């Protein structure tokens, strides 16, 4: 399990890239300890069957280079902190072999106000999807294929 923690302008940023699952309630409760927090927003990404394949997905395999991945995720979080006044950012991204319904990613942001929490969580997730160096391979009965980046995801980034 790879962990990175940093404090930027009174915002505690915590990142884990790990094989093991995570407990969403436990992660949220950890962030509730700060007095100034008025809103916590979170996003949980799950393994789902591919909409582009005619075959049923058996598993999803995620690979990464630890230091490269952690640095990229930290950069995304620091940029979010520059845009919104946040007190905490928590990102957990799983790697390894995952199956339908498994948790893949958790993004939690905490701020004084709900809009900052919502917007920052959406921003972080949009950039994680396209900028975090994590490679995904889908496994089917007939074989496997690497997931290619989507033009639609790049268009979303241009709106930020």
C-alpha cells in the first residue's frame, strides 16, 4: 500500500494507492473531526460491465508506477486546493485485479460549504480519470484488452 500525506494551506491531503478495499464510512468519519467543516462530498467509483464490449466483463486489472501515480494524484489535489477552500482531501485508488461491483476509487473533499466540497470532488475525479497514470485492462472469456482513453473525458477537462 502506497501512502502520501501533505498539508497545503491548512488542508490535509491524504492519498492511498492500494490493493485492499476501503470503508467509506470510516474514511468520512475520519474527516469529520475538524470544527470548520460544514460539508463533505464524496464519490465512489465501482467496477461495472463495459458498455463498449459485447461480452460480459470477468475482471478489471489496474496497474501503475507507484511514485508516478502518487505524484500525479497529489498534483491534482493541490490544484483543487488552489481553486477551492478545502480542509481535507482524501483519495484512495485501488490497483490489482478487481471484479464487478468492487470499489475502485474514493474521492472525499471537506470544506466549510457544500458547493466547494461538491465542485472540488467533481474536479478531482474528472482529472483522476484522465490524468492519473493508472492503466486498466479488461478481462473477458475470449481474451483481454487495455482500456483506451476517451475523447469525451478530455472534453470534460476543457470545461475546467
